[in-house]
């Protein structure tokens, strides 16, 4: 049978990381760097060819699709990714979601986005033990999502030129979330207002994005508050300051911090900001917001 392919985007958190753990809103955006999964039915079991380390997600995604459709097949899967793994850019979610869409299609079913996002979240839960639905939701739906814990997400219409700068330092989101919780427990009267403030600036950013306004200052404030929560480090700060010096209107940690990546908002200055990050010895990605989530490819 012919090969089918699907792709899904990575994500950045634009505003609200960590505060979202305490019920504040967050804004997440799909980015124009994608993971592509090709699937062909083949005799025998599962064969996976991949240039990253997300095999467990691929295996689990295939298993859940088999269960969901009540049928199975031998498959060959080929995965190519434009996303650095374990950097907080949602690589495992994009792999999971694209694998689900392509595998179901290879078995003759086109799944709805709701089905894909639900199965994708289950893949992450089963492989990692815990996972927020943000990454799989963003990889499936695309665009910018306004996420309020306990409520249904909404879309924010926004197109943003972004540069992503990656420290190359792997970190554990779980450990950083615990670290912030410990700081909150030690200094509740100091830390809780910071978390509330991040919520306030995320709400303000949503309003500005909807009007096509500049979000640079708000990104810079959010960065400062993340540093105050203790999730910054020297390399992250260097990248943030290098991006600002090269003309970015705003730059901040994206995701859990402690390593991983920064995002810079750099209308008209993308090239200079890319070069400034590379001059720090780090990987830089020119990655605007992608309006399209998971899609079947020709
Ligand atoms: O490291 P990332 O990009 O997966 O982001 C984690 C975001 C946190 O708010 C720190 C945790 C969470 O589950 O929302």
C-alpha cells in the first residue's frame, strides 16, 4: 500500500508558564517548525526510522490508534524533525500527534482533531506519567491558544515573527515545577503575588495580540518574573540580552526554564537576532506562529 504522511508543529509558551500550574492563564503558540511522520503498511511488526529519541512516543501512539480503531497492521514509520528534542518545544507531542494522524490514515480512517488531540495527550500521559494537555493541543490545533485551567481553551488570532534560541541544556519540567512550588511554600507572601502578576500580564498580552499590538515590553516583564521565580540561568540570560541588543522588542524564557529555549519577538530584525544567538554558540530557529496544526501531507 502507498505511503501516507502527516506533520505537526512544535510549540512555544508565549506567556504564563509556571503561573498556569496555579490556575492562571497561559498563551501557547504553534511554531513553523514541524515533525513529519511517514507511514507505510508492511508485513511484520513495527519498524521505526527516526532522527530523534522519541521512539517510545511513536510506539505508544501506534498502539493507541490500533486500540481506537480495533485493528492493526505491520507498519514502517519514518520520522524527520525540525525540532530539537527535550528543549521544551513540544517535540514529543508533535511526534505523537503526527504519528496518530498518519497511522490512522494508513489504516483507512481520517481522525477528527478532537480524537487526535485526546489520543495524543494519552500518549504523553502513558509515556511520561504526567503531562499537561497544552503541547498535544497546540500541535493538533495550531495557532495561538489561550489556556485557562479548568476551562475550554480559546483561539487568539495572531501572527508573530519569532526567533527561538536554544541553550542546548536539557532540563526536567517536573523538577522545575517542584522547585517553584518549594519557593512558594517557603515565601508564599512574596511568591504568590509574582504568580498573580504573571496571570495579569498574560491577560494583557492576549488583549494586545488581538489588536495586533506590540507585546515586547510584556515579554520582557514576564522574563523578569520568571527569573524571580528562580528558573533562569546564565545562558538563558545571555541569549535574552543578546536578542534584545540585536533589536528584539522583547525576549524571554519559554517553557519551564533552567535550560531549554528563549523566544524573541523581533519584527523586522529576525536576521540580526538569529545571528546574535548563533554568535553565542547556540542554535537559533526562525519560527513564526503556524496557524496550521496537524495535517495530512501529499
Ligand atoms: O517546558 P515546557 O515547555 O513543557 O513548559 C512547561 C510549562 C510549565 O508551566 C512550567 C509546566 C506546565 O505543566 O504547564
